[in-house]
């Protein structure tokens, strides 16, 4: 296999976009042409000379390989970064935790220099030399069905307390997306869920079906879910938490073209979307 003439530059993807109606991301644009910083281990050292696992994925970064790309979600900056999987796979020996995302490449016929790619990832805070405590990955069941809230909408009880919880959850979601980072949002949602230890039921409880039906009925009074999947999902999990219910909040990505999408899931059931739609996306964040 011939060595690439140069490292593959990461592509930066903004969080706030209108990409195909999925409000969790936008189409990649090429990285700027400004010179990359010096490699943190010097210009004369190549990646194959580095000690194993000299670098680590930063604790605020989530990663997922999709086809021939690896998408990195920077929760601190609220941005996605796309890197070609092949150049990144050559860095598996140098970056701890990367092997869980992309398989190490076979030994090439020549010795490629990955220092430029390492320097770029390091300068963006995506990898670090410092000790990084990463949260344990959260398992997510395959999406096999969708919840039809309309079947329960006729029988649900609309009380003043539920309307207040809906308003509170939606307001909190709007505030968080405007003033907080995705990292802070993720940490608060995780802490809130961890405080309520429970086991996931094998079937959806009636209380969850009723609560989602209430949310679906009240939602058009404040906003439309179209083009606002991230806000819709955060508002829903906030409302459900006030109801004492804690499903999973998910962000998924796909490529060719790039798109990001957010939804809420309990077990194998998608609560605020069609399971056929979310199956197009590979989960990169599960909370």
C-alpha cells in the first residue's frame, strides 16, 4: 500500500446547523489553511517511534466510526470533527482508547509520519497527554420499534402540574442550549439519572406512555419538533425526569453526506421519532 503524501486534515463540523432538518449538526467544511502547530513531541519524531498510548482521547470527546470516517464529537466546543478512518487507524498505538473506535491498520509497506495529524488533534483539544478519566460507555439497544403516542393521547390526564412540568422542562432545555456547553448538559443529565437507580423494564410502563403522550399533545403549543431534534429531545427528557422517568438521550451521526440527529429511547423503543429513521444513524453519545 502506498503511503499518503501528507496527513489527512480533520474537517470541522459546527453543532448549530440546519442540515436536513436534523438540528444536531451540519455538513462538514474543510479545515482552514492556516499552518498546523508543531507536534507536541517534536518534528523529528515519527508516530511509530512514539511510546505506546502516549496520547489519550480527551474526556470531553466522543468518537464513532461510520463507514470510512471517524466522527469526533467535542462536547466542550459543541462541534463535530471528521477524520478519514485510514490515517487515524495508523495512530492506534499512540492514542489510548482509539482502538475501541477504529481498528489498528495493518503494517504498511512504508513508515508514514502521523505527526501532523497528531498535532492537529492535540491543538484542538481532542487528544491529550494528561491523564483523562473517560466515562464508561453506555450500552444502547438496537432501535426496533416506535412508540405511537396517539394511541394514548385520548385517555391521558392533563393536569395543571403536568402543564407546569412541561413548561419547566422546555424552558430548561432552551436555557441549556443557549448558555451551557454540551458537556455541562451531558454531565447534569447523567448525574440526574444516576441519582434515580432503577432497572429498565422489559416493556414500556404505562406511566411512560402516558407522559410521552402528554408531551406530544402539549408540544405544538410551544414549538414544532421539525428542525429542532436536539431541543425536542432535551425538553422531553427534562419533562420525563420531572415525571420520575429516565430514558436514554441519544445523538447519532451518519456520513455521505454528514448528518447528526438526536432522539430519546427506552430499551429498544424510540419515543420521539420513527425507529426506521434513527437506524440510519450510528450513536455517538448515549446518556
